[in-house]
C-alpha cells in the first residue's frame, strides 16, 4: 500500500483529489491530507511517504520552501500541483528537485497516471543494482563505475554525485540541493566545491562526461540524450 501525502489548502480541490484517489487506488494507495505547510511538516514527522503532492501557494509556508526543506533530508518523489504556470516557476520547481510539475486546472486521470508512473519508476530504481546512462554503467553494490568496458576511478564525492544524478536522470539539481544531499545540510563552505567536483567528474568520464549538463542559472543534470 503506497502512502501519499496531499498538501493543498483549497478544501474543494483536496476533497475532489481524495475522492478520486480513494476510488481509483483503494487497493494500492492511502492518502493523507494536509491543509498547509505546518500540517505537512507534522505529517512528515509522524510517518514516511512514497510520494508527496504539494501545492505551491499555501497560506503559511510556500511549497517551494517546503520542497527545499524536504530535499535536505529525503528523496521522496514530489509533484507540484499549482496555478503558478510560468516557465520561470516551472524551471524553479524542477531546480528544487521536484519529480513533476502539474499546472492547475488538470485532469484527475492524468494526475493519477503520473503518480503511478513515478511510483513504478521509483520502485524499479530502488531495486536496481546496476544503473546506466549512455555508455556509463554503475554497479551500486561494488561501487564501480565503467565507461564502456573501462573502469573509471572516482573520488568518493565524485562517485556520490554521479550516483545521485544517475538515480534521478533528467532532473535539474541546484548547487544547494547537491550540497545538501552529498555533503550534508550542515556543511559549512562555498557552493563552488560542487562546480570543482563536477569538472573533475566530467574529466574522469572522458567523452561521456558531456552527459552531465550545466543548466545556466539552475544547476546540473545528467541525460542519456
């Protein structure tokens, strides 16, 4: 039974989504409701969730801030549900580490399909011992990295960055997010350490290093394309 947290201050929207999910996913998922940021934080303290549906414009703590806080501790999939549909807002949401960004109004059927797709993908990724991106292959059990058949020697932080990016392909991660996940949220230092490690990682990967892309003003992502 998947545990899903819905954070939405509009009671009517909250109830419509809850009713639909209860009907469609009654045998596969259980929905917990939170009407604002404080309620969200309280729910996260009490239990763990497999996915969070997060409104952006909440009355106390905005969804972007909540996402940033959650990402310091947890990689639970986050889907933004919001009326803020500008390209700038969407890119900002992905930069904070969301898994999808859905602009209101939206189809409940589409929302449900996206939720199932993200849950299936997350489950498969967690079960995989070997992950790939282009010609890069990582064995998570032995902590070895190969480009084609050549083993690549990486320093610890470079390996952790590469693993994190490969486990979340095509998602843009800001320097702040990478610092929080790789160095820890209590890290004291400059964020340029991320740039330096990315530069060394690209060099170590040779031609395949180009798969680690810089998104100007946002951060980094890795892609098969």
